C-alpha cells in the first residue's frame, strides 16, 4: 500500500466531492473516535449538492441503549448485530424519496432523544460504525465507502481527549477516566473482530494522523 501526501479534512473533502453525483449514498465508517463525524460535517459543508447526515450509531437497538450514556453495558464489546440496519435502510430510502424523517439520536453527554429531524437531500451521508460489515451490507447498498483508519495509540488519544472535554463541559457526562480506558480497549477490540464485507467496491481508504490529517491509501 502506498501512502499519498497528508491532507486536511477540507482538502480531502474536495477530492471526494469531485467523485460525487446525485442521488448518492455515502458511507463514512471506521473505529470510534477516528474522526468520522468531523469529516462528515466538513464534507457536508463543502458540497454544492443538497445533502444530509445520518448517524448510523443512532440506530443502536433499543435493548442496548443506556439512559445518560450510549449503551446500558459498556463492558460488552460492540457488534454489528446490535444495530437496526433495516430501520436505517428505510430511513435512507425515505430521505432519498424527498421525505423528512425523525430519528432517535444519542446526544453525547446527555443521553438519548427522539426529536432529531433530518431533511431529505440529493446526497445522503451516513457516518457510523460497522457500515462495511457483512450484517450491514446484506441490507444496505452504499454508492461510496470512506474507510477511516488510525493507530491504536492515536485512537486512544482522540477518545481520551474527547471524553475529557465532555467531563469538563457537561454535568450529565458521568464516565470516569477508567471507564473511558475500558471503552477504548473494547472499541479497538470490536474494530478488529467484526466481519467486513468482501463484496463492496468503490472504497476509499484513508489513514488519520495526529490533528486529523488524512492520507489516502492505495
């Protein structure tokens, strides 16, 4: 594999936008904390097509959701079968058919809410875990995949920095540093264990360096 020169999120978004047509469904996936949501926002704001962002992690099945936290059992390793891919598929189809959709949403540091309105658009950007898994790809066909990767050490750094921010700025964020360390360990293990689909194409693999610089991998 050959690494290209490092690019900012803004620079790389322009490369992706040049490959976009409409209508289109784009998957941005990778390990928790790698920068999926940040890149999705940059891509959305840079695009001249109407677009919307759907967070696939919001489709965690009800039985696994926590109260003031994402999950009710953070010791359990996340798996693709914990997500409701069929409801995500229907949401994407509705958005692509000019319908606005209300979805559940996990607001980090506050818990789950049910009033998240997403408006229809020409391009639907889906960011989240396991979008390249066999379970997801048996249900949903994406036109483009952006697979974001990094080292375990950088993921640990990104996640710890993010949780430190919410510990300082959200009264309802109750995760301790020790719990964050366990969550990071489980996320790294989960990312290595799940079965990735072998049938997908149009995949752009990118490596994330410190300060969220991107290098595309060939």
